[in-house]
C-alpha cells in the first residue's frame, strides 16, 4: 500500500496496488499495520455499502458531531465518483478548505478522511457502488451535514446533481 498526502491536512489518498496473473487480480484493501506504519490510527468499527443506480446522484456532505466524530476510508468498488472533502477542524491548517478527488473501481484508490471533515460524492457513472469503512459507529443524534453547494466552501462539482435527497438539500450553511 502506498499513502499520498493531499492538499487537506490529514486526508490521505491510498493506493492498494493490484497483483495480476492469468487467474485475475488480488488487492489488499485494508491493513491495520500498513495504516499504522503510515501514521494513521484506524480501528475498523463499521462498514457500509452505498449503491447508486444513476449517474449524477449526490450524497453529502456528511459528518458526525463530537464526541461521536468518525474517520473513514472511502473506496469505489464499481463505477466512479467525484469525491469531495470539506475540512471543518478548527485546529487544522486547512480548516475551511475543500478538495475533490476522482475515485473509480479501476484505479483501486481509496481516500482516508480524518475525524472532523465533511464528506460527499457525485456519481459519474450509472450503477456506482461505494464502500465505507468507519472507525466509530453511526450515532443518529450526532449526524450532521452541509449543503454540497455551501458558498463558504464553493466546491466545484463536474456536473449538477440530478438526484439528491431532500435531507441533503436541507443541511444548514457552514457557520465556521
């Protein structure tokens, strides 16, 4: 596994690498020791699978409030997404910044997102499936979010969302 820092403090692009032969391929998706060696303390608590039937489906921007914050590893297992992270951590040198990433099943890349960041994605293909690994359980009362088009971040998306939940449209504006 190879770990690449991004423009956002603590957000890491993870390349698993695939070993191929005449049978097919093999990829290690997660290794606690490899993450620890890269300075990432991540203990798996929960895994979720998001299935998305249509291109340009938007999910986000989601996070959990303290003391139930969660770090996550996001990986596309079929299709492709434009993945966005917004840094909400007041003590972070990149607080108030955002970054977008292209994740797809073919590349095998994943994104490690630390606690205190909002996360969302826009599907770029029909039948896109996203695997989430979290280091904390979901706590409904701690669920929070921001609008994908929050002017405080002004994130750039490659297309307008065609499918988005009413809940994701009703998130409040970022108050810093």
